[in-house]
C-alpha cells in the first residue's frame, strides 16, 4: 500500500517509520485502488454487488471493524502484480486480506479480560475498551487522532454504499450460536477468558455495524 500511495501522491512519506504516518487515509487508499491497472481477483464467495477492488476493500475494513483489527497500516494491504507475458504492460489484483493478528484483544492478559467482562461497577468495562480502539487510519491527512476500525468502515461505506450494504448483509449471519460454534472449534490453548472476550467483541461489534441492539 505505501508504495502505491507514494506513486500516486507526491507528499506521501517514503522513509522512516512511515507505517505510523498520519497521511494514511481511507479516501487515499480508495483512490489508489481506483486505478485502471488494478483488478479484482477470483473469489467464489464475493457478494454480487461487489464489482471493484474498492468494493472489496470495503469488506476488508468491515472485517477489521468486526474483529477489532487495529493494525491495517499501509504495509498491511496491497496488490499482487502480474506482468503480462511478452509485454511491458503491468496488471495487478487486489491482494487477499492478510495480517489480522492484532485483534480480539490479543494484547490483554486473561486477568485484564476477566476484569473487563466483570459486571462489577469498579472494574473497567469492555465496551470502553472497544470504543477507544485505534486503527491505522486517519480521517484527513495530518490529523492527530486515528479513527476507530468501525469509524474507518463507516467512512468507506459513505463512499461505496452498495458494496458496504452487500458486506453488511453477511454480518446478519453472525448469531450467538454461530460464534459459539466457531469458538468451540478453537484449540484448547485458547483460554476461557480469551473465548469469552472474543465472543463479546464479535457480537458487540456486529451489533454496532448493523445498528441493532446488542444481545450477548
């Protein structure tokens, strides 16, 4: 992503810890992906309304919002370059989404997860944790505050409403039973607290994305 942004924008930083740059905005990423040489890859399960790399990217941002991925910096998205044989022509496909490790509260210890899930009025609340998560996206170049993953998706949804609606229809499938079955398939090394935290986060974020009451 950073290499694409540098090619398109003369003021984009090219050196240093630029994965932290406040020049990284959703609008700029969508502008990059609108270039004619970038196409959609093959996917058997893509919604019919998603017919462009930008529409696909909206789905990546929705995934980030759902799982609480805070690390979609500009080296955590990109394209796969394809050189046409016998030609100097360069084509590219939007790369599949990758590197989602910074999600589901993975940096928290189990004791912190348990406290946030506690109903004690003296303990920190998981909803507060979720509302303060930062993404690697900024609303405007030069902003000091980063957007939350949900705010980044909602901003992209304003630009690509049909694609966003198609992806949000997938969120409707996420029920407590679906999440319970998913977590039941996780390795035994996943602690009880991590399962409970992940369950709450997935269901809470799904309700926020769909604008529906939260039902744990």
